[in-house]
C-alpha cells in the first residue's frame, strides 16, 4: 500500500527529513541531557506508581 522508500519515514529518516542532516542525533542528545538533569524529579514522580 505504501512505497516505503518514498512515503514512510521513521526515526532518523523522519527527523533528518524535517530538521536536516544530524537533527535526529541532536534530538537524542537533548533528551539525554534533560533526562540526566531531571532524573531525581522523574524518579520522585514515578515512586507513587510502585
């Protein structure tokens, strides 16, 4: 139904298509930095689900 090479983009293909070459890697780096910085707050939030 879909031409996978032309009509479907996932992960790095999708983000690099939207933001240019390297956008996906930069996005991952941003999420990693924020995750490290907010780790205590994230852990505290999820404590209530144990």
